[in-house]
């Protein structure tokens, strides 16, 4: 059995999308971050970092860190992991997303919501960093349909944050290749379901 501890956040949606793609049965255990459930003793026993998502795989053990969960499920099932050099690219983009892009887009999103002055120096700096990320992704997707050639967990890793970012008015009319990629991904039933599935206890 696969049990996913998660919540309705960009990071928390990633493994749901993949679980919907691969079609293995799984259960959801909501971890209400607003209520502080991530600090509960039982949850800390699963992830001492007190962060969602966490996957408990009865066949393999407990794993946290969203992109590690994606990698685990993809290698376990042999799906969405790429072949040959594509697989190397999949791993590369997982590390890039988790190691720097998540932080850059996440920090910018946070500051945008907090700082009223659009010219606040901190906001300007982070807008530039986020913009650089979006330009790199736009250039990449201008030459290919998905991050690593075929649709893979690399796309799933980037999807929730890039979807949120593209919904911002400031990007209206920009990044056509990124938007086309987003539409391709959103047309997949598992992706659409992964974004809308209620995060409620399923067992
Ligand atoms: N790099 C981690 C980030 C995990 C993370 O920051 N999760 C957030 C929700 S998106 C969380 O659990 N926050 C709880 C808290 O801040 O107390 C991953 O990809 O899994």
C-alpha cells in the first residue's frame, strides 16, 4: 500500500499528480499545515523536517522530499522516468527544480503577496531572479515539448509552481512556449485530477 501525507500546496500536489498518472492504489492522509499538524509527534516520526509531502510505501519504506518521492515512484514503476540520456535529463531537472527553482519562485510569490510597493528593492531583486528562471524554461520549451523530451516526472515537478506563476497578471501574453507546455500537461486527465482532488482522508 502507498500512503501519502500531504496538503493542498504546490509541493503537496506533485506526488498526487504522479500517483494519478501511474494508477496504483494509494491513500491520502491530510496534514493540515494551518492547524500545525506537521509539528505533531506522529508526523515528525515520518519526517523530522516537519514538511509535507511524505510517502509511506509498504514495500520500500518512508520517503520525504517531493522530488525524491517522484523519483522513487517513477523508478518503482518504470514510468515517466525517461530512457537512456533522457533519464539523465529527468534527474537533472528534478534537482534543478527542487534545489533552486522552487526556492526562487516560492520566495518571489511570497514577497509579491506581502510587499505592497512593487518597487521595493527586495521584490525587484526576486522578480529578476524569478524572471530569469521563466526565461530559461521558455528557451528550453521552445525547442522541445517536455523538459526531458518525453513527458516525465520532471514536468510534474515543475507543473504546480509554473501553473501558479502563469496565472499571474504580470505574465499575461508572455512565455508562449511555457504556456503551450502547460496546456499540453493540463490536457492529461491525471494532471487535471491531481490539481482538483480534494485533500481529505481516503481511509
Ligand atoms: N523541498 C521540500 C519542501 C517541502 C515543504 O516546504 N513543504 C511545505 C508545504 S509546500 C511544508 O510542509 N511546510 C510546513 C511548514 O512550513 O511548517 C519538498 O519538495 O518536499
